[in-house]
C-alpha cells in the first residue's frame, strides 16, 4: 500500500491537536508538583463543554500519574475514538525538522517517551495513535521522518501489525520498524542474542500457571520445563514492567506462595544470576543505542539484586553518585571499550535505530543482559544540584538522537533529488 504525505503548505484533513504533553506533565509529577488542581481544572472544562481533544488526552495522563490507571485509560479510549493526531510543544515557531511518532493506545509507559528526547531541540513532534478499526489519515500529516514508538507488549500488537502492513510504502524514512520491535519480548530476545561473544543473557522461558503449580507441588521440575532452568529462579508476570510481580523464588514452596498472591495465568521464568561485586553491591546500567552507537544513561548501585534507579538510593549517597559520574565520564574508554565486541554484536542483532538495554557485569566480567526495550525512560529530570554530571551527558544523548533523525531525513531528500 502506497501512502501519501501532505506537503507543508497543504491543509491536512485530520489536523493535529495541541496538548501540554507527556514530558512537561511527567516532569511536573517528578518534581513533586501537585497535579490535582490541573486535573480538576481540566475536568471542569470537560463537564462545561469547553475542553479540547488535547485537554482530554492530557487529563488521561494526569489521572494515570496520580495513580488511577483504569480511569486514565478509559478517558484515553474515549479521546482516541474521536481523534488520533496530537502535537507536542515545540520551542521554535519554524521547526528545523518534523517527526511523526507512531504510537499505540496503551498506558503511559507503553510508548517510547520521545518527548524527553526532543525537548529544546527545535524539532516538531506529532504523535499518531494507530488503532485497529480506524484508518490512517489520508494524507498523512507533513513530516520528514517517522519512528515507531509502540512497544513489543501484547497491547501494542494491533498497532504494530497495522504499521507493518504499510511500512514498505511509507513515504518518508520509517525508523524502528515493527518487525524488529517484536524481537524485544524477553523470551525472543534471549534466543536472538544467545551465543554472542562476551555476552551473558539467561534463558527466559514463557510458562503457564498450571506449569508453575506443577513445580510447586513437585510434580514437575524446573528442568522439565526447560533444561536451563533450576532454582533459584526469577519469575514475573508476562507483559509486566517496572518490576511489577517480579520475585526471586528459591524452592517449590516459594512458588506456591507466589502464585497465591498473583492472579496472572502466564509468566516469564529465568535463572537467577548473582551479579554482586566483590563489595556485595549490585550495579545495574542503562545504555541507550542511537544508530548502533551506545551511550551511558545511568548507573544504579544497591545492596539488592532487584534494582531500579528510584530504589537504589542514589540521591542519598555521594559515593554512589561519584561512581555513576565516573561511569558516565569514562564510558567510551571504559565500559563501552571493555564490552565493545558484545555491544557491537548486540546492536547488529537487534537492528533497531533506537533502543535501550538494562545490563550488568557478571562475575566473569561478561556483559549481563536483563532486557532490551524501545520504551525505557531516558530523561534529564534529575536535580542538577545533586547530579551535575547528568545534564551534559543527557544533552549528548539528545543531540545524538536529533542528529540521527536529521541524517535519515537528509539522506531521503538527497535520494529523492
């Protein structure tokens, strides 16, 4: 199918709607600003009949940020049934580039938070929500380059399928193609990356609740499910993110207790890898790949294996921050050089234009991969007073992302000329 793209001077039949946007609202919440007054203001506009479609989508996000995901998703569904094109704020009246992001109708963590990457870039961002049963705009809004920001999750399958069906006929460069995003699911990623020199990725196996129940009752062994499994294991509900339902289970009795607290029917199970350093601390790194080149995003240090940056206590420890600063400042000649072979091979296997990995180093010094994702949060929200080394590094990342978009757009123009 051949799609058409509107020219800059032509009106678009399905015009873009302006909104406050993901980055600004999320930053407000991160900074501790009370979003309830803004929520109430938008609700009053909705009930008074003066709200715009953009107000509705912002309200959906605010409600989710305040912890009411079901209501937020219900509002989003109502909004997206009426309109699918939204424009984020741009710092320049005449943008240097126009980017079209192809999103899925999922919760706030299910699409690449691309607004963070483009803040203050002078690049205009329009987001098109791709929804089953609703045709794509004809013509598409004017843009120089498009990028798929939907994740590999089950809720995004329809959107990825629709985009994939028309990807070959897309009128502009299309980055992060759906067929490659689909490889990021945990069990697929393990099969994709296994065997690479210098890289360790534990087997991740999809299992059903009845299978886990069989292990809990000692009717099955972990090895009966997969030869690479054995206690202790890491279990998480399939499709979960940010550690929801994640647990380390040491024996069948622990599985029984875990299942008693979880309603899900499908899970991912993988062997537990003890990656603690000689000092007993665990170190987890986030690395972003832009056009196959790795960049440091953050380093979390904690005395627990299940680390996230927000539970690692980085803001409360000058020693931890100094180690993270050293990681960032020496990344190209340190971490990236140490794992150059594994990082290069990984980038080639995954093949995406933009993605992140969460990783560590195992006790043998190999690169230990936890997950790869195209929707992990890459931001510059941390307080510069506490983390003065972060703004320069994040600007480097954002500039690399903007340069990648510009390069693809330029190459397309040169090829068309």
